[in-house]
C-alpha cells in the first residue's frame, strides 16, 4: 500500500500530484499563506523522496505574524535499507538517543 494515498501505485511519483496537496486547516485556499503552506508540503514530499524518509512529522506547523509558514518542530525517520545511499544522513545518527539493546544487536 502507498503511504501517501492508497489509490496511488506502490512506487511514489517524483513530485506530489496537486490533487494530493491537503487543504491545510486554518489556511484559506487561494491566499498567499495557503500557497506557502502548499509549497512547504511539496518541498517536504520532495525531501522525503530524495532522502528515503519513512516518516516526516511536523508538529507544530505555525503561521508567523507576517504570513510565513514555519515547521517549528519535526521528526524524521529514514529507511535503514537506504543507508548505502544516504551516507551523510546516517553519519549523523545519535546512538545515545536509541535503546542500547537495539544498538548492540545492530538494529
């Protein structure tokens, strides 16, 4: 099953189809702020595909007083099987943040 939409094929398209860009609650469609939010979603999708991410979680997503959209905090997970392609990402792995038993067995 596709993680983005069950109706998409198992392989993800290289760019996010416009029909899958969500209506972001609190952002009026057709406004500059909504466009900025949609642009952020497109960039997050592109980053997810390029880095072999299995999870991209933004919480909270905030709107600044000047209308910018900011990802205030994020959690990212990456496909362990892509380590050979994502050497720079996996070089930043912080083993102190993981269960020592999992690190010991090489998970």
